[in-house]
């Protein structure tokens, strides 16, 4: 029986956040019908929606009711083109995943879907992460919530404990209150100066780099 380690993707294995302010502040104002004020307003909304786990496909129509469904989809395609194009792997991602797999950890991921169907899996595969993950569960496609996805993996591999890593304290906070079998690890995303959850630690553990995460997993999995 191995040790189950479950990763969130964005802000943990992939730095996909750099493109967000660039889209709203530089790209969007250049699109017909939008200006700098529009971009800044939407960017501020995005910071809070990201923490709450609310997708743009849900909140954009509420704050921009003048746009048609087709226009929303077109704008989302441009958003993800910019965001994905500027995404990079976190330093040490391949090293960490290779080490964990080689040492017998059960390495999987449970993460929230993107606005565009199938796009989260596409992004994971574009970075080659699917080669290192035994399971790729997408919330709202494979499981109703992150916790239910983690529980499914726990049942699949017959383990009593799972270690879940996420960069958003809110996600960890909810899980901790419901299922103590899931040990939560906050990965303090290094470029979070504008995120409203800055400075909050709701995990059982906190790390600041992927090598530090490896050392922590080695230590706590031996002494759960």
C-alpha cells in the first residue's frame, strides 16, 4: 500500500497566473468594445472569483449582460490563449514527480475544470504532466467536488490517509472541516502579491517550494 499524494494543478505544478493580469490589462483593452477601465474592473472581480472557485463562464455573463453567449465564448478562448501561452511549470515539477513516482508514492491530481470543456486536461497534457500522474480527475466531470475526488482515489487505492496540495487556503479550509483523513498542504504560491488570500494559512502544513514539499512528504508519510 503506497502513500497517496493528490495535487491541484494551477499554482502548484503549473504557474498559470502570470497571464491573468496581462489579459485584463493589456489584451482586453485592445479588443473592440473594451477599454482600460473594463479590464481593471474585471481583473478585480477575477481575483476574488479565483479564490472562490467561480469560473468566468459563470460570472462574466452576470457582470457583462450586454454580451451574447457567443461573444462570451469567443472572449474565453482569447483569455485561455493568453493565459496558457504564458504558463510555465513550477521550478522542480518534473524532478518532484519523478522522485515521488520512483519512490512508490501514488501520484494523482484532482483539480477544477476550466471554462472551456476539456481544456484543463489539454493544458496538463501540453506540459507532459499526464506521464507522471496515475489519475487526472476533473471536478464537475469526474467528481462533484475536490473532496469527493480525493475520497474516490482513497477508495481506489485502499488508503486511510491522503495528502492534498493546493495553493488556495479556501480549498484546504473546506476539506479540513469535513474529512480529517485528508492532510492538507498549502503551497505558498510565490507570485501572490495581489491575491486576496495572501497571508492566510489554512492547511495542516505549509511549504514554499517543491523541493521543500518533497522533504515534507518524505517526513510525514513515515510518521503519519
